[in-house]
C-alpha cells in the first residue's frame, strides 16, 4: 500500500453535505482560519449548509480556537460543526480532540476516534490508519481480528 493509491471507499472530503443528507454521515467539521481572503464558504468547500440549518435538517455549532504561531503571535480558527438530529454529542467529543491536538497530542488511536466521530467505519479507519502509520504496531491492536475494533478492554 502506498500513499498514491486511491482509497477503496468514498472519502468524505467535499462530499460532507451530500453524505449527511443521504444519511451516510452523521457529523462534519470545518476549520476556517481567519487569514487573507480565505472565506467561510471556502472552508465549507462551497457546500450550502445554511439552508439545511435554517430548515432544521442540520444543526450548526461554532467554536473559536486561539492558536499561536512559533513566534507567539496568536491567531483564531473558527470551527464549524454540523450534525444531523441526535448526533450533536459529537460536537463536544470532537472539541476534546481539537483540544488534545492543540496541546501537541496526536496518535493513531485519536485519529481512529476522529474517523469514528466523522462517520467512517472501523474497516475504513483501519485502511486509513495502516496507510498513515505503516510502521506503527499499535494500529492493528486498535482493531483486533478481521479489522474489527477489539472489544476486550
């Protein structure tokens, strides 16, 4: 497996709204860095979430994170979260992941959680993690036999 092979499943990027409306994705997150001419619509890949938020099909949640450049200069990132009804709990869970990421913590297990929150299956996560962390022995341990998540403690 190399980094140039296409994924054997539909990757959600730039298809989030379509997949959410079809019931194939419970949650989406977009980061909008407040820099230059980078508009919110660019961050959302020009997907029109607003009309579905307005009619109640989806809920929108916004969190602003402050990060710092290496020289200490602060900058803000607006995070836009969209959830289908009953999946709003994912906003807080994903916010915790962002907090860990902001503290420099990241590993295959957290990336698996990110994938689960975004609606990827265990099999899709295993493929992605095996590709992203090809030499990390912990990746198969996350899943147990046959690509399924290990249910034993």
